[in-house]
C-alpha cells in the first residue's frame, strides 16, 4: 500500500489556523530538531498536513508541504512575493539582484537579463565549459584521491568566470574571487538562521564574511567599470548584460522616477554577484553527487560508459552531442531530485490577506517550501529514496503523475533563469569525466554528511584512468 494513505489530510474549516508542527519547545520552537537533523525534520513535515507552522530560531513560517499548493504560490508572485528571512539576508549581499528583487522590480530586470541566457548563446558558453573540464581533468592522475566537491566547485567557478567575463582575470585574481564567493555564500546561509544581533558581533566568522564581501564587491565593481569602457557584445554573460536594452522601459534614469532601459552600474554589480553565487556551487554540488551516485551503482555506471563511448566515439564532448546523451541527462535530473542544491528551504512573504489550502493567511506571513521534502514524496516518486535515473525515461516512465512535484529550479515567473545553463554544464562535464575516468569513493565515504546548501561534505574519491578494455561499446 502506498504510504500516501498514511498521510494526514488537512481540510481546513472556516476560521481554522494552520496547525503547529509537533515537537516544538518553548522559546526555541523546532530549532533543536531542525538544526540537529534538518533533512529528517523537513521530511517529517508532510505527514502532518499540507500546511504546517514551523519556528526555527528567527524563522517563523508556514511550511507548504503539498506540490499543488506550492505551485499556486509560485504562480502568484505578486501575493507571494520574495521576502522572509532567507531573502532579507541574501539581499544584504545581492541588493535587488534578480534572485532577491521584489515583484515590483522583477519583470523589467528579468527582461534585461534574459538575453544573456538565450539559446543562441549557449554554444559559446558550452565551449568554455568543455574547455574548463578538459583543463581540470588534465591535472588528474591515475590512482589519485581527490575531494570531489572541492574539485567540482573549482570547475564550475572557473566556468562561471569564463562564461561571464570571457577569461579576463589572472589565475590569482580568479582564486581570490572564488574563495571570497564561497565564503560569502556559506556565511549567507548560516546568517539566515542566526539572530541579526549576533551577525553584527565581530566574531572571526563575521569578520571573515565582511572581508570576503568587501573583496568581492571591489573586484566585481572594478571588472564592470573596465567592461563599460567598451560595451560591445563579446559573447560572454557580462557583455550581454552591458548591451541589453529593455523596450518596455521609459528610457529615463531611475533617479528621475522612470525606469531606465538599461542596467545601471549597481544593478550590473548585483547581477554579476548573483550569477557568481547562484550559478557555481549549485552545479558543483549536482556534479559531486552525480559522480558519487554513479560510482555507487555499478549497473548505471556501465550503462553510462556505454553511452559516452558510443556517442563520443573517442572524441571530445560538445553541445552537439547533448540530444544523444539521454542517460547522462537522466542521471543529472535524478541527482537534482534527490539533492536539489540549496533546496532545503525557500521563503516568500504574503503581501495581502489571502487564502491557501482553505486557511486564511494574513499579509506579513512568511511562507516556506522545500524542494528537498517535496521531491521525496512517495505518491509522486515511488521508492523515493532510490537513485533511479530510469524514472525520467519517457519511454519507460512510471504512471505516477508528478507534474508539480519537481521544484529543483522553482517555478512560475521566478523560475531559475540558469536552469538550461546548469543542466548543460552538468551533462557535458559528467559525460567528459565518465568517458575517461572511473571514480570510486574511498573506504569510509559511503554516506557523506551534507552541507547547509545540500552538498556532500568532503567526499574523497579515487580516480582510475579507464582502460580501452574497460570500454563497453
Ligand atoms: C543546479 C543548478 C541550479 C539550481 C538547482 C538552481 C535553483 C534555483 C531555484 C530553486 C531558483 C528559484 C528560487 C525561489 O523560488 O525563490 C533559482 C532562481 C535563480 N537562479 Fe538558479 N539554480 C541553479 C543554477 C543557476 C545558474 C547556473 C544561474 C546563473 C548563471 C542561476 C541563476 C538564477 C537566477 C538569476 C534566479 C532568479 C530568477 C528570477 O527570480 O527571475 N541559477 N535557481
């Protein structure tokens, strides 16, 4: 019997308030449970109802545990606007960048940023991505043991800088920028669940964060100023932003009350920082998990080798191979289902009194949703804990409808703008690595711990160069 029947139904009666999740303690609420085992806590919530109230430190929210209701939220970004603790903290770093800006600014900003992600630009980005993987793996040696999350992060950061700036940074500037970006990203998540007063105390952690943020700001501002001298489209992300014009804007300067038809220097800085942080660690986490999951599933590994050998036929991978890399694509999709990067929790703020799932939600309520919890619901994904790339095979597809239950990239108008970019990068890198290397976790690495952004913490894997006789054609 599917465990859907064990799920408690919540049919709210008029005037009923959203119930509180069980196990909360006075003052700290669910903080102890959530901080001790965040994944277990999130996954326990849907069993108590479609909507449930949680309180974790400063975060007090109504958690939506039903994909259809989550979809209603994502499709109405005026009533459920960006906001809540996560975005308040992230806004301190990215200003009103595309991820953090409110509904009132979003449509213009999205129109201005969208051309940078047009399909026609993807082949240029894909070239930089495959060169990045080739450069990284040229340093790999047979028998070497490497920390895969760190390797993948250096790959995706490198790729992000190359696609964004077209290789204008020295290796040393690049290293510094990468390390600052990682520090800022990790600290932002940590600071979300820490009371604001503690974030202002000059602890070593807070000082590290302030230093990294200042470094990041200065370098990015500098890069933009240099690029503005000659604002031509060179095929990279930044020059697409520099040359983008919004036909829907009045053409006036924002200071004059109208909406400028191009991005200002501050907006450019916000977008560059947003891409750096939103677009690097997410894909690195995906790749590290994918390599690990493939290594733990020998039958999938054999099939992946067979696919890469057949499609690449001994040559390097390119964007043209993408339509034929069916299994590689399914592996990435399934990895993103099980471990949606940064997918523990996203928040929204209710801007006007409304109703959801039969409950009244007053303006000012924080709403939260968790792709991680929703993508492990058995009624949408039979045997939800299993790594099963074939569940994405259109020909074999299981009959269970799961239309709204894949939220790795969010949905509605605020859906991830970099989804194709990320999947392309991950599929190309996975294929390239699998075509030449066999990876296996070293003993003791079988159940990696997880970082707050859902990545494997320190996952050591041993490399072996694949021999011709290993290749299954
Ligand atoms: C596996 C990789 C990625 C994942 C899982 C991911 C996930 C997400 C999610 C869930 C959202 C919506 C957040 C919400 O509902 O509040 C989002 C938005 C966004 N992502 Fe991604 N992302 C990834 C890669 C990227 C890349 C590569 C870029 C850019 C180069 C990027 C840029 C953005 C931007 C700018 C937004 C805001 C879109 C808007 O509000 O209009 N992401 N991402």
